[in-house]
C-alpha cells in the first residue's frame, strides 16, 4: 500500500439514516462524564477490520439501517459486515463479509436492510481520523468523536490509504458462510445478576427470567427499552452510581431497559443484572417488535463464554474470495 498524503479517501454523497465513525470505543474518560461509544455490534466490527488486515481497533463506519453512499477518491480495499444491507458498487451487487478493491471514481451504495440494524464498513489501513480523548468513536449526545462529533453528512471526506497494486495482486479474503453470524428477530440475553438483585423478590426474578419481552419504539445506541411482564423492586431509586455496559435497569414502570454503548455514565434506577457483551451485540441488531428472553448465568459462566467466543474468533480462518 501507499500512504495517502493528500487527505483523499471516501467522499460521502449521502450519509444515510445514521452513519457514524467508530473505533473500538473511548475508555478511561468516565470521570469526565464521557461514555465509551464504539461499535454496537462489536463482532461484526472486528470482522470488518480483520477482513481488511487491520488492527481490530481501527476506525471504521457504523451504518445504521442503511442509505449510505460513498464515492472513492483513491483505489482502496474495503469490507462490509453485519446486517444484510444490499450492497452495490457502480450499480453492481456485491456480497458482504469479504474484502475487495474499489477504484477511484467508484460509487459504493448500501440500501436498507430488511432485518437487523447495523453494518460496518472498514478500509485497509483504517480511516485516518484524529482521536479525541484517545478515540475516534462518535457519541452524538456528547458531540464528540468522528469528524465533527456527529453523524456523517454529504461532502464529508474520510481519508484512507491508497493501494498501488492491481486487484489480481491484492489479498482479498472472505469469511466462510457457515462462520458468518446469523441475524434473527429473537435473541436470548444471558444475564449476570447484580448485587441489587436483592431488591427484587424471588417471584419477580422468576417472572423476569421466564417472560418474553419485545423491543419498544424506544431503542437506539444508548439502550433498548423493552415491553412485557412488569417487575418491581422494593425501592424506587438508588443513589446514582456508575453504569456498566449491558446493565438492565428497572425504572418505576417495571419495564426493563438494557443500556448499551452510548449510555449515560451514572444512573439511579435499580439494576437486576447485566447482559453479557456478546449478547448485547445481538440485541443491537434488533428493532421494534423483535423479541428477547433473559437467562441468568454466573460470573464464571460469563467469563467462560467470553473466552470461548474470543478463541473461536481467533481460530476462524479467512479464505481467499
């Protein structure tokens, strides 16, 4: 590859519904009131970068629902993963979950996904975006990260490395179909009980873990408000404290809220537990009306699942496309 010294890259001609610059997240700034941001579906994000031969933390684009259109200003290698958004280059259909060469002047368009929510577009070498507080992750509520602290809009330019080799010389890879994540409209959320679970009766906990919930109309990168069986704590609020990724808050109406990447840093609702990270990624691909169930697991089970998933990711081999 050659280094691009002119600041050229991918030019945004249509930002779509909500397209955001993201790296793996902004950590260590909670004391400043800054949440971590980062990719809502971290697995799809990491695969996009790995298909491009990048460090897993490399800056990419998160496309929510679809509609993003870009024009390449340089020859570069890209990969797109995640929900099944129709992808075309110069009007010709392209498959997701593989890397391929786009040439200067090519138009990349992502249509609207029939199910699921988010896709990730990575470029070989990553996008050259200046970090803010150690990260390029965009959090619109805080107006931080990305290019201007908000979503991508027409005429934004995302600088990236140009390639000097032809398509035949480049190493273009794909993730085998049987290894690609399967997106559905119903997911199981494995949940570690919090110390505050003692504020919920045994009956309420049984109801919570045996009931079906639906995604309400209130869902975004901050969190998912669910609808279903009402459960109650023996307190209406607690002293505000730090909130972890995946925390399940139970507000006064008894309807669970699962908090995600752009959550506030502190909160005062009692929390029955926290959903494990890989299931939060699955939740982030749901939309209104989709279904979830909760299942209690121990901290040691959560730790085992994390390392098993990490091992599978590291051992899965990409193949030439």
